[in-house]
């Protein structure tokens, strides 16, 4: 992953993150890649990424279906 800090690019490897989904059946995680399920009964999930060196976390809510 490449992030921008000011005008500089910062390169981060997926191995410095612990990435989880609140709903196991919502899909699969492989590093930074999330592939959603085709199960229409699953309404969404919350992805949590914990930055291991500092212990800080970021959450992102994903809702499935038509908006």
C-alpha cells in the first residue's frame, strides 16, 4: 500500500496490519484485498485494520446491496 504523508509517499506492507472482518460470512480477506460474499442474507461488515507498530486502529463499514 502506498500512502501520502505531506508530499512524500510512504510504503506499507500488509504484514504490519492485523485486518479483520466483524462478520465472518461477509467475504474473504487477503492482505488489503476484500472479496465480498454472494450470499444476499449478509447485509455488510465492519473491517478493522490495526497498525501493529503503534496499536492504532481504523474501522470501515461496508454495506451490501442496492442503495
